[in-house]
């Protein structure tokens, strides 16, 4: 079992960076999930039922949000552009990431990711800046959402398993998570270049000129007046539905992967030192962190141990696309490849892991 699961884990870590697997990532992860379940011999109808039901809420949220944005695209875009124009650009980016990260604990990580996609679709950033903003915002959302039991599945499972109150995680990890979210916002303000809209003082006159050519219908390129004004094109219903189905398959695959690796985690990892577990939890970059939390967290642990384990899960969850739902939603909608995401996210995540590990060691020495 150990050899088989180790091979599967290596394949999941390496193959998504190849072009063929990248184009068929959902199917690949689904196959790997099925293989993990077979190798670890945890196949059951209850698991199949869970894998079928678990992605439904996420898929519906993505589908509904996609439809709402399609129907109300123009007023949403105008509102975003107005807000971004009444304050300094870098302040807007920093506040956007910070507020979205904190508020995700109330509106859920899924809705926060959908808002992220909607805003980025309007800002007309260059590709590099777009990826950087997605990565940093996903780190902020993935960490901020844990502050309440309704923010994400991981927080729901931990609070339920420990039989704690609504504000338990806020009190436990809030002093670590909130400063981290603020830091990600500040980094975003520095790393993200202003979009074309904000760099073009004459954009209004250009829009007017384009509108004259477009008339009340579409211009020669087939782009409508509203699309000319914002630089974004309206998604077709087919694109919205296909993206939602891909999200469904993706989450189903992660459910199977998590279940397949759970016996391995329980048998070989749970007795390790919390400091070692902190680094092993980098598995959260490719496995469902809620499943890892369910397997690792125990009421017998003290608060410090639980906090260290959770921080390892939360930070590493932003390092690769499969690590967290916001990453999956944003990368899927904005067509960010695994390689593009990892090239910026992995070094950022690794640096965050090292910094927080140093904080743990210093805290242990002083207190």
C-alpha cells in the first residue's frame, strides 16, 4: 500500500505540469483518486455517495454565480471600475485582498473566490499581474475562511470534531491568520501592476470613439459596446455549464484522493511530532485539507499542537491549484495552468511556511 500510494502521490505532484495532463487535469485527478481508493482498499458505497454529493453545493455556487455575473455583467463591471477609480490603485488592490480574505469567513471561501474572479475579469491586468493577484488572494481567502465554522469545510470539521463554539478558531488562529492575510494584501499591492484601464488617461475618449464605430450593436470584431467599454466578453451558457461540471469532477476527484490516503495518514503520520506534521501537511497542496484535518486533529491534543497543524494545512493549501477550492475556481475560470500558478504560488507558500515555522520555534523557546 505504501509504495502504491507513494507512486500515486508523485504522479499527482509531477504530471499536472505536463501539457497533456494539464489539458485534462480533472480526468487525471479522478483516475488517480480511484486508484488511491483501490490501492488503500477503502472502496465502499458510502464513499461513492459522499463523492457524488460532496461537490454539489460547490458546483451549484459556481454555476449560479456564473449566471448572475452573465446577467448583471455590465453594472457589476461599472461598479468595480468606479471603486477602483476613487482610490489609489495599490491601496485598492491591498484592501481588496485583505477584505476578501477576512470576509471569506462569513460569505464562505467559494463565494469569495467567485467575487475574486469577477473583479479580476474587469481590471484588465497583464497576465503576470493577474496570476499574482489570483495566487495572493487565494492564499488570503484560504486562510481567512478558517476563522469561522461556516467559512470552509476544514473549519467546519475541526470545530465539530473538537465540539467547540463558533469563535473557537478565531481565538485559536486569529492572531496568526489575520496578520498573514494583511501581509498577502500588502504583497499584492506591490507585486500587481496597474491594469490597462488605470494606465490610460484617455480611456474615456477611446471608449467614445469605439462606441461611435460600434453604434448600438457590435463592431467589426464582433464585440459589443458593453464589452468594448470594459474589455471583457460575455461568457456563453455552454462555457458556464462546462466550467461548473469541471469543478464537480475536480472536487469528486479530491474526495477520492483524500479517502484513499486517509489510512496511510492514520497508520504512519499521526504519532509524529507536531513540528514534523507541520511540514508533512504540505500534502495539503494536492490533497483535500479538510480530509487531512479530519484525520489528524484530535480532542486529546492541546491548542498549540492543533494551531501548528492547522497553519501547516492552511498555508500549503495555496501552493498548488488542487490545494484549495478558491484556487480551483479562480484558475478554472481565468484559465490559469498548473505551471503558471505554481511558479509564483509555490515559492510564496514555501517562504510563508518557513517564516511561520521560525515563529513556532521562537515561541517555543520564549514561552
